[in-house]
């Protein structure tokens, strides 16, 4: 990681096309929002990109805004793990910037519950008609003080969890990418014989999977959720905010996910070091070809080697396979955006900048400048701009996963209790209980579910 730097400066393809007519012409998109406000400064904290192009693109947007408005944005670009800690510390102390990126799954949901964020509905409304519904809905969070929902985050980009596969390692292991099965379990099982064949060739340091079986960061949470959903457990938490640990189907799916993630580890198909990884370590391990396949959010894996064309072109990016029943699986979509914390000293210029940044045309240019690591949450532009669906196979697979297939929000949107539960990494602890403490998956889930029930009891959601 580079040091932090500071600069002044469920959708189908048919429904996406049918629901995006309100965007208007490209000419209309090109007119940036600039209010005639007195020149002033807003302080903004943002997460560092995986590729330098992401940071360069953000700085350009900021510089363009400053030139057009006369305002200033005091931009701090911070590695994402320190940003998480810094953001929470700022909220706790009350000494906050004017704009903060939501650097993890928990921050916006928990701070909304505690009434620590300003309602930004006036910003969301300016672009609501053009954004994909899941991005807008994911910004509509519950406030535990007012006992109602509001827009406490400005949605700016979305992401899902694709698979990343080394074609050359698959072939070296005696298989072909074109032979990958189409259903979940068969797809996953495909990679174990690849490792076996590599071992027969005397290659001891390449593993089948790069699963994040750790208790650090976002990756193990999203990985576990995807597996649980694949086995029928998507209703662990429902849109009304209720927990369903008493549902036999959810309980069975939760235990099956634990089994399917821990068994390859115990059999030696996952690097032993994965239990200590942070969110960047699987990327680094994949780039060093420590594993054949990784399951990781965004296409940061790909954009990090964008300039190394041999590696970039050797990686295959794939969305979710079908469920074991042959039906499409919903992708859990994370909406990333910006919040204005209560206590911010420069609310007016902060809102001015976010209204500017949230315009679809400008968002598109920003995210394209960042090599498409995050997906643009504007269906019409993704469909019409060749950058997303025609020019690059990685971005095409990513767009199809995040924007064109069945989807659902993360559980934190439904109830911030999920954020506290995942802050404790309860399901990672369940995996450790199986891998290290001799528990069965069912016993580990019983323990995790009891903890979930205790936490959810503290977060009652009043229904509208």
C-alpha cells in the first residue's frame, strides 16, 4: 500500500432497459450541477484505490469541480483499512470531516441507527430516477432515534463478488475454462482436481481456492453470505429487518455454507495463511499465483495488473454460476457512497460537491477513469457506453453480475444489527470453531445464531 496522501484539490436485462428511460439525452447529462454559492472549502476523506488510476480520476473530478465552482475540496486519500478506523474515531470524538466515504459494510448502517449522519435525501432525489433501484434502496437506512428510515448515504457506485480465475493455471492443471460447470457445487468442485494435477507435476505452492477464511475486513463476510445464499439462506434477514434463525431452510443453508468453506481448507485446498489475511491479501496472493481461483469483491484483482497485459488477459472474470437447482442466484450488491456526519462544519459546500459528483455523466467519467473497478449504478449509461459491456471481458462479466442479473442488498440495509454481528465476524468465528475446535457446522451455527439473536434484540425495527 502507498502511504496516505493529502491533496487540495431483481433486475433483468429487459427491466434495466425499460426502467432507464428517464435519464434523458447525453447533452442533458453533460451539464454539470454547480450552484452559485460563496467560495468555501469542504473537507473530504476517501479510500485509496487499488490502482493509481482510481486516485488520479478522483483528483481530476475534484479539480474540475473546483475550477467550475470556485469552491475547494480538501481531499485526503487514505488506505481503506486505516480509513475505517479513522472514520469511527472521528464520529466518536465529534471532530469530523464534511464528507466521508463509507469504507465498509457496517459504517453507514450503524451511524444511521445512532443518528450520527445528516439526511441527504435532497441530494439523492436529484438523481434518483436514473439510478438502479438497489443503489437507492441501499441508501435508505433506519434511524434508531427517529424510528424511521431516511437517505443517510449518497449512492455513487456498486459492487458484487465475482470469481477471478487464472486460465493458464487451469490449463496447466489439465482442464479448460470452457469446461467449467454451470451450477454452484459442480463449479466449485472443478478446481480441486486442478490442484491435484498440479501437485502430481511437483508444484506444491499453488492452491485451488483463495477463500477468505479470516476475521478481518469485508471479504469473509461477503464470501460467507454468498455461500449461504447459494444454499437457500437468503432470508436470514428479510426486508422488514427481522432475523430468521428459526427458519429450518436458513439454518440448513448456513451450516452448509460453513461446511463448503471449511472442508477445502481442512483438506489442503486453501492456503493455510488465509486465516490471517486482510482484504488485500487474497489479491496479493492471487497475483503471485498462489491460487487458481479467488472469490473477491469488485474487479480490483484485475485493475491492479491492468498495465501487465499478459497477466490481465490471463485472468478470467466470472459472475455467479447457477444454483444447484439450475436457477439464477441473486448477487448480494454492496452500494458504496458518501455520508455527511453530524458535526460537519461546512455542510453547504459538502452538499454542493456531492450533488455535482452524483450526476450520472460525471460518475461515469470518474468510474471509467478508475478502470471500472466499481460499477456505475446508472443502467442506461452502462448499456449505451461501450466501455462497460463491449470493450473488456472483465468489465462485461462484472456488469452482468452487478447490474443485469438478479440481486439483493446486503443485510445491513435491512437492519443495522447485521453490522454489529458482522463487526464481530460471528460467522468467521463459526468457521474457526469447525476448523480448529472440533465443532460440526451445525454446532457452530447454533452458537453463531444465538449470538445473532442477542444482537438483533437490541435493534427493533418499527414497520411503516
